[in-house]
C-alpha cells in the first residue's frame, strides 16, 4: 500500500475533528489570513532559530541582536514591539544558556509509526523539533526543546495530556538518539498594563519525562489515529461539532456549517471565495514550518 506521511499537527487535527483534518491536510485548504496568535508563534520560532544558531556559531551578542532586529522589521508594528519585549526578557532570563550544548536546530526527519503488533506500518511521522540540546552539567542528558508562546504559562496536567513531546522523544530514540526527556520552553505574550511582572512569571521551562511503555503507547495510538482517518475516501470524513472547539480552534467553521446545510458543493464554493487558498504539497509543508529556518 502507498506510504502516507503525517505530522503531529495533522494527528492533533484528526483527534479534534475528522472533517477539519480532511479540509486542512487532505484537500490542503488554508486561510489566507493567519490568526494573530499563530502568526506571532511563527515569528517567535524564527527568532529562536536565529538566537540558537548564533549561539552555536559562537557569534557576538550584538550580531545576534542585529539579526533579531532584521527579523522584526518584517513584522507588523504591534507584533514587532511585543516580540522585542519578549526577546529582551528571554535574554535577561536565560542569557546564552551556558548550560546547553546546542546539538540541532529545527531538526526534521521521517520515521515509520508502529502498528498494533509493533511492526513498521505504512504511516510515516514527519517530525520537526525546535531544538535538541545536551546539558553540560552532571548528569549530562539530551533534551528536546519546544518553543511555545501563549497568554499564560502551561499547567502540569495540560503537559501530561500533550502527546507531541512524547511522540518526538519516542521518534528520536528510534533513530538512536538517547533523548532523556523534553523541555517546554514557554513564553508569555501577555503584558500587564501596570508594568512588567517578574521574569519567573513570564518564562518557564517545565521538564517532562516519559518511560518506555508510555512512549510505545503514544506511538501506537498515533498509528491508530492515522489509520482510522485514512480509511475515509476524500470528501467523506465526518464532522464532530463542538460549540467550544469549533468556535476558537477551527478556521473552517463557516464553510463547514454551510456544507452541512447546503451540501459539499456549497462548502467548496465558500472555500474558493471566502478567504481560503488550496496549497500544493510543497506549499503546505512550507506553510506549516517544514523548511530550513530563515536566517537573517
């Protein structure tokens, strides 16, 4: 059977709603206007890629700052101001991360997911890991680092429920990299009007460790998710309406509702005329970040 490549973002979309995943990943529709939170997250990932690339290359702090300024020149004024505030605080909080040996930046790879018996399936997981580091102090461990931005810092229960870190840890171990665990490199985007909060209230790096049995379960369940979804023919994936999830986690709410009322033809017409574009596979990969980091 033909191999199928999936990303964690696609698996996450499938688990929210098969129809959302159908539109976004099989038909490759994407909104022309990206949400503000998503756009800021992309800018921050570019800044972090540049930041750690310059640390790895042992360039000066001034060169690093000039590169960040050039990246922010491309952003909207409001976003640029916010990102500069976040980055200045990040540097004040962590400096050049002297305890981290930078191993890989924007590490990208493919590997096959296991089926229920543990054999390699036809589903390939596409991984993009923001940062791979080794701590210099004893004990020396390898960690996956994922850069995240949000209004609030994460809670431990939410991290326990996020399979992305476990799936990537499993994947790198399958590739022979002795990854110990993952670091959720969280940065708040919310600025208090009364003044800056202490740095420990703006930045956090909770560490996550999962034992082998849990990692194997996460990998098998990723295969189960992908296998169930790809049994649908294109255009037949069912909706999973939810008053909360559909209103804030899905860009396809309006065409989806129209399609349910008036049929798939009406949904398609809305997508074509309502601020969406249908990407090629390469364009979709670039849109979702599977390209080399842009260096200023």
